[in-house]
């Protein structure tokens, strides 16, 4: 808002006034033009939700009687661009999951949409212009979300019931939660597991029960969290073990070039249009899945163990198709 000082002065005048004040008198008090005066009044009503009304009989402006001395100016104001950005952020947050803070954010969203409608003339919902489609989103990841998030903020330990996919069994774990990570449409909890005395990722959809304990969480240095959870390709894959050297064909290169697989990747454009990508990794499972997605458009050059692992997957795939073809 351009005339912030005048907004404060107008608010003070209206708060102290016992009767409606004519526009000309307000204009002189604020030392502004009639046009500016109208803009100030519109701004206070539409943006600041001020109880400002015009009394036709008294030919003047005033605060509603029930709000005079009660209403106060909000702590911060936003322009059109900031409001649009805020509503966009709300839309993005809503796309993380239908259960996440929807009830709490609904009144705020309606207020922002109302302000945008009055100031821009656009009364359509942002959802008409922006659509986020979930990919591979898992069910039940919001069952214990609030408990887990609160424990992270309060730095309290958690006792959870966790389903271990690899061993297909449920276990009771005591965790010191460190952070929540949203990755590929799913939530993960990075925590120190006291049962196994190590940092480990926990998929929220595998947590069926969570209880906050009174014990303080074990603090873990930020550098250690970064190294274990984010230093290599994939989510929570551990410390760097090797660097994958991948060569993409010219056709596949058009889809890979410019895509960030990892913050510390290295790339090179080849003379024939092909593409070389070097990606640090630890556990190869997710990386192999990404490689197989490009089929014959990519070749693993190094290291030998990753090349062999991809070849083994391909041989098993061919064997499965050959076996099915026999029936």
C-alpha cells in the first residue's frame, strides 16, 4: 500500500470519531485528494476488512458502532502479487494431501480469494488455473501425521508401530524424530532409531500408531543429517558409496538434459548429441529403477557392480516374458 501513514491516520480518526465524518473533512485531515480518499476507504474495507461504512443521511464515513474501538489494523498487508503468491502456496500445500490442514486453512483461503476477487475482478478459484496431479501417492500416510509433526517441533521422542516392508513384519520402535521430508508425493520421517542405534528413514504410510514420549529427542548434527539423508541419489539412501556413470542416446538425452537428478551431479553433452551423467549414490535400488525407465536409451558405463545389477534385472525381465510366453 502506497499511503501507509494515511491509513493509520484515517484509522485513528475513525476510531475516535463519535459521528460520521464528511468526505471533505476527512480529505483535509489527511491532506489528500478526493480520489486518494476513495482509494484509502476501498483499501481498508476490501484488504483490511475494516468495518467502514458510509452514512447517506449524515453524508459521512464511520466505523460501525459495534466495532468502533474494537477493530484494529492487521499486523501485515499484502499487495496483489503477494496475495496471489500466497494463494498459490496454499494451493500447493493442499495438493500434498486432502487431509493436511484443509479445515484450518479454509477460512484463510476464502478471505484471500475474496480480496483477490475485489481487487482483480477475478472471482474464479485458483484451482481452475492450476491442477497438481499426485503420482504414486500412498494411502494412510496422514493417519499419524499430526502426532509425528508435533513431536518433531517439540523435539520429543516417539514410540511407533512400524511395518517393515523388507521383512514384512510389524515392530515397535523408539525414535528421535529429526525432520519430515516430502518426496515424490509421499512423506518420510528422518529419525534416529534407538532400537538399532542409527539414523533411518521411516515412510509415514507404514506407521500405524504413534505416541509422543516425555523424553527429549537425541540431537543429531545438521551435517550428519545432510550426509546420511541427502548426499546421494534417492531418498534417505545413506552415505556416498560410488558414482554412477551413465551414457544416454541422443534421443534420450533430450529428456534428460536439464533435469536435476542430484545436487552434486556432473553432466557432459557429447558431439553426437548424446549425454553423459555422473550421479553419486549409495543404495542402488531407486537408481536402478530410474535407469530402467529409459530402457535402451541409457547404458551404465561405471561402476561394474551397478552395470551388473542392471543387467541382472534385465535378464530376469526377459526370463519372465519368455516364461509367460510358454503358456
